[in-house]
C-alpha cells in the first residue's frame, strides 16, 4: 500500500501567521504532534481572549496519536495545550523548564491527570514509528530544542524557534555539530523558523543586553524598575546579576513574572545569592537606591503590573519621579501604540524611561538571515519547508533556500491544513485537512464565530437602536409603543430631536402597515428597520444596528 | 496694563500627541492661529472617523482673530479647517500648493466664501500687532515654510514640520541663512518639530529614494505598482522621473492621489513630459513592461486603491503575479498590522513586494537629532518650547535643548490648552484655556463622547442581551414575555440551553417582584440586570450589555 508508506507533515497552525504553532507528523498508523500554541486575536476579533488551532483532524485520529512533543515553553508553542487536553488526553514530552512552566498552567485549568515526560537535549525517544531526537538550541527562553524526527522514510529536522548565541547566558551554545552530523548523513526535509527572516545579518547575543543593564545600573542613583517578558529567564538572570553587582535587592511583580521566577528558581534555571530576592512587602525597609523591581507589562498590557504602576493603580508599588524605568522588550506588532502610551504616562510623572529606541535593552530570540543560512547549509536538506511566519516571511525564507542551492520544486510553502507527503525521494502537496482558528472568549471555546464578530463590529462602530412595540395578536393594532432606546449611538440628551423624529418615522411605518393590514411581523420589522436606517443615515451619516422587537398580546 | 503687553502662545493641539496641530498667538487685542490640523482616532475611539481640536477659546475670542497661517498642506496641519470655518470665518494665509490642496478640500465641504491669501517663502505679512515672515523649509510635501512671528515683544520662530535636505527634489534647500540671520539678531523663543527627536543622526535626502526607484525600475520586466502618500509630491515626481527614464507610461489610481497629481501639475509642482500620464482606461493599449501605476494605500487603508487591487476588488486594475509592488512608505504607528496584511495578500498572489524592510524605498520628512540641534544652534533662542510630539518626544527635545546650553528654567513643555506668557525678558506658564478632542463621526461633530464610547466598547467586547416584558400598568402582572434577544454574544443556535436558562432567570425575578408587589420599573429593571449578569458571568465568564425594557399596557 503506497499510501501508507508516505510520511505526512500537516501544519495545523503557524503558517501564514506568527503564533499558534502546531505541526502533525503522520506515518503509517502513528501520529506525533510538535507544539500546540495559541495566538492573540486580530483587531477584528472583538472581545476574543485568545485563538487556538482547530484540532478536528486530531480528534478524528486520536487513536493514532503517540505523543505531543514540545520545543520550548512559550505561549505560541504550548498555550493551547489545556484546551486540547480537555478533548484528547495525550502524553507530553518536553525539557524540564518547558514542562515546569506547563505544569503551572495545567494546574490553573484544573487538569491533573496528564502524563508529562521530561527529556533533555541529546536524548532520543521512540514513539511508534517515530524516533525523536532533541537538539539543543538558543532562544529567548532556556531549555529550547530542535527536533530530528526519523522514520523509515528518512530524517526531518524541525528547528523550533531558535537563534545562534555563541555566548549564551545559561545553558550552552546551540549544538551546531549535531546539525552538521545529521546534515552529513542526509536530511530529507528541513522545517525552519522564519520569524526574523526579513532581517539582515545576525541577531545579537543576549549577553549584549547585560552590558547595557550594568551600564545603566552603575549610573542610577535611585530605584530601578525593569519590565520584560516573564518567560525570558535569561533576561531576568541578567537583571538579577546587575542588581547583585550594584548591591540592590530584587522585588518581583506581576503574576506571570512571579510564576516564572518561582518555577525557574526551583528547577535551577535562575541563580542568585541568598537574600537577593525580597518580598514586595519588605520594600520599605530599603533605600530607593537599594532596589530593583522586575515586572511584567513590557507590551503595555492594560492589566499588567507596569501599567498599574504607571497609572498609580498598583496596590503595593508607587511611582517616584526619580525612578529609572527600563522597558527591556520590542513591541510585538500591534502593540506599538499601547507601549507608547505607557512610556508617555511614565515620562509625564517625571520618570526617566529607557526603551529600545534609546539603548540596547533588548535583543530578539529569533535567527536573522545569516543564521538561517548557516543552519540550512549545515543541514543540507533535500526538501525545504519554511515555518513560523506570515506569507511574506515564508516566501523570503523560500527565496533564501533557493539562493543556497535548493531547487525551486523542492521548496514548499504550505498553508495551515495542507499536507506535505514525503517518500524517500519525493515530496508533494497532498489532500488538505480541516484547520483554522477557534476563538476563546471567557469560558466559551468556539461559540464566537463570524456572525457574532460581525455584530460586535457593527455595534462597536455606530451602536444600537432598539425599537419595541406591543401589538395585538388579533388585529395587529398598536397597543403600546413604539419605544426607542439607543446605546453607543449619540448623546441622547443632545439629540432629543433626532430621537423624537425617529419615533415619528416608526409610527408612520406602523400606521401604514395597519392600513395595509400587514400582520406578518417579519415584514413589519423589516419595514421598520429600512425606514429608520434610511432616515438615520440621511440625517447623520451613521449606520447603527437597528433591532425592532414586537411583543404580541 | 502689564497683562496686555504679554505675548501668549496657546497650543490647542499637537502637544502630547502626533497630529491635530494648532497654535494660537495672542498679543494685545489680536490673535493669529498657526495651522489647524486633524488626527486619527485612538483605538478606544470606536467608530470615530477623525478627531479635531476643541476651538471654544477661538469662538469666544473670534473678534480678535486676524488670520490663520498655514505651514504646509498635510492633514495634521490643515485637516480641521473645514470644521472650524463652519463656526468662524477667518482669512487664511499659505503658500501656493498648500492653498491649492486646501481648495479641493473646501470644495468637498461646499465651503465657497473663504478668503485665501497666497504667500511665498521670503514674504512678510502684517496681521494686526503681528508681523509674520515665511521661511523656506524642506519636508515631505513641497512649499513648506517655517514662520518668524514678530511683535513688540520680540521674534518667535515656529519651525512647522521640517527636515534639512541639501539635495531636495524640487524647490530649494531650507533657508538656513535666514534662520542664522534671525538667530544673530536675537530670537525670543523657538517652537520646534519633535516628531523624529528619538532618532539619532540625520534624515536621508529624499533623493536617495529616487536612486532605489531607478535601480528597481531598471531590473523590472513587467508592470510596476508604487504605493505612497498622496501628498508626497516629491516622491511622485521621482516615480515619474524613473518611469520616463525607462520609457514607461504612468497611471494614477486612488481619489486623493488623483487630486494631488492634478493640483500639483496645474500649479507647476510636478513636471513630466507630454504623454507620460495616461488615463487608467488606456492601460490595455500598452504592454505590462511599459506601465507604472502610482496608487494610494501605503498604510493599508481598507478602502484604498492598493487594498482593492490586493483583494481583487479594484474595478479597473487586476493584479498579475509578475507585477512588482513597491510600498514607498513607513507604517504610521498603529498601522503595522494592516500593512502586513496587504503585503501578505500581495505575496500570496505571487507578486514580488518591496517594502521598507527590504530596500531604501522611504525616507522621513522630519528632522532627526542632529538636524534639530543645527536649527536650535542657528536660532539661539532665549526660550524653547518643543512642539509636535508625544510626551516622550517633547521631553527628549527639551533635554537636547538643555544640552545645547538653554537653562532648564527657560524650557517649557506645555500641554494642550496651557498658555506660555512672554515678555521681552521673561516667560512663564499662565492660566489654561479649554482644549481637547472633538470627535467627528459621520455628520456628527462632538455628539460622540465618553458615554457613547464606553457603550460601544462594552458592546464590542461581549455584545448585548435585550430583555423585553409587557406588564400591566394597574397591577404589575406580566402580560407578555419575557423575550430575550442577543446580538454579538453567542451563536444562539449552539447556545439554546443557555438562552432558555437565562429566560428562566428573568422569569424568576419577575415572579419574585410580583410577590413583593414591586411596581417601580427602575427597581425591576435593575433586579433583572443584576440577576442575569451574575448568571451569565457564572456560566460563561462574559459580561454582555444587558438592556431590560418594560412595555406598559
């Protein structure tokens, strides 16, 4: 059976987008899954909290699934796991820090009965037809790995998220030798991170940020507040190192920052002297120039600790004009304005703020063009499939692969749900499976779709007018109303005339329908809606949602 | 009377924000206004089209106003003029292109009876107590000027928006000598553009973009589409120059691009050979490699020509996979994701897209740090007031001024509505006047405020539940209902149980109220709202707007 001997690679997320990474590998009767991430909603997904992948294909094939392999602990690689586990229970494989962070998340979702298997870089595990080797990489979170996935067909390398850092903060440099060995032996296909592919050159070492911290700390004469990504343990380590160098105590603020610091310290990924970390309630026992606060909120998130500090809404931390605030992060696209607002608010309070435009307080965790070329050159894959990127990233990564000698017909830009079918010598795009976005809003998973979003957008732009009339079931006579109520439309007090005229428009429709003896409520409602819509648009060039309601008595 | 002899400078917009620039100068019984711009709504201003300054102060003092002086024709300097002219008629002074572009706008608003006075760089006009001299500058639109405003008190220089371009495309280099002469004679205060103050070094010459165009055009073997800002006449000139160099015809698409090209050509700001420009309907008479399309949409605006081309919704221009699309612009903060979406869509169609990350296809129109220092050093002002910037820009510009020798007490960071009062030797912050944002939504100006926006936000996040009950006026008995209608909340078909249970919750409230003989509708509504809100939040952790309506019969 030729079909059964093909290896299928099916990205259910992460292609044509940054985030929501999940890739399915299927061979004979076995499936393994690599990562299971979430993403943040697009602007038009109003009211949505997070977005997770559609896993219908996995639910249909749940008996084949041998395991979920994690490359690292970032939300865009593990964030959807709690939702998926509620549908299908799967054994999970990952490195110590990855599983440590995941455990906290599973506890929050009251998921107890999950099989978590700790692996380390260099390990190889067997899952049915698959042999999976974990290869050490560098990234903006410790304990990140790439994967070499081997079946009878050959070896596939999936880089996960990575950069090349020759002088990493903890752990060791990415295992270039292992990539080279596998490349020499022959790699059937490479799936490689495309996030930073539009950037020329090399990503700077994480260590360069530490030098900036030391410089800034050496000159600071009062309290220092540093905001960064909670998961960037290397960054937190460097803040702690600089604090210890200049005899400052460290306070941690923000739920996710407290979680990460706790887990990373317990598992040995954060090193500090006894007594460096102090409780937030002990702060007032120290002078301001003896303190560093590490906090969440580097993206200007509305409920984060930094935002609450900036707007004087933090219960424990008051902002002082002589504070130095360091925002050690880049804006994730879409967050630029929110971050600017926090910076402006902080500066308004007299605080000095150092952010990416002003000093080297951040480096990326993703490989730039020259690093991508290095890995590609070491691995020498027969087939290439760029992953983790929008269309423009995937296309450019494909062009780079071609410039390195890969024939165009051996390069595959897929969409989520498409299948790459591989034999020992061939690759082609096979039939697609169901894939897409599942929206999570509150406790509801998937109950917000296009109609709900379209209504939310309509309501958000011009608000709503409700028209209520009580009518006689027998003869269609108006018994009470019409009453008109609006929300999000105009200041009613300043627009009394408009609303009164709107009522007259509805009355006119009602009396016309009465004359014509229309007792079909659907027609009546649609007449009310159209007349009112035309009147309002003519008067004020707005298009509120109009909701006619008829009560029968 | 000491008070009357003070010169007041009152920014009504443009401080603490990028956009909506308008500054009032008041001396004795005379007022002049510099610029009158609009800005785009913040994310939380849902449904709002544009934002204009609150000009209550000008309306109160309209008899004093001698004129409105324009520095250049960008929307953030002229966009609010039609709205202001509907309240107060003022003579307007500006250079030829500025007034040419303004005329088109006034026609669209059916404003005929406006006094427009054309001036040119080098001119000086007298307006009551004020003498206003126009000084040539460089910017991303031709015919931009700075102003030297002189009264008995002394001379104030307002830079307008500017950069220093030693090799400008049309017109001449900024009149550095005049800034130097005024500086040598003594300048009381400098108001200077802060937009690019966080960028080190110098802004590149507009000419550098032309070199990139020539390079890209020389290699292109099919059609070229270039998207840029409609108002950037220099950029359009360079696209036309490159087109002529490589024997291509030029098609213009997008309403504002057509407007600008028409006005700029008529007034002599765009030069091209006879026959270069062709009608969009003549396109099919040429080969693809004989065509360049200049279009709007460089910010990914949903209704723009480029967006319509990308999504195959343009009536006249079809996208071909061998097109080369050049996006000759930077994202304005907040537009990053919209632009990415267009780029991804274009690439998906097979098109090659060149944007700012990939080649030098854009330069800014605003001065960077070294240029700001140059002007400051030439002008040598006694007092300094940074303008055109968010808090972080103003603060940094103040720091730069201080580093150049201005004493801290001579530097003033104002907020919109604050007053800087000047005598020949002193400056201080005087009493504030009314200032703020007026929101324009459709034809409504100022009728959308905080309550309407709060409701739109609420509706956008979790939608709406309307509860209608018809009740007896006499005894408070339920006659019909409760009916429950939702919009933007959940897929009703998938949530029938939830909605049915919600109805039961309301019924229970009604029967309890009936028992307690509550006939006060306000109390009844509030009971319904609270019980339903608690039930829904408990069930699904969402907080829709709940609108109870009681019909009395």
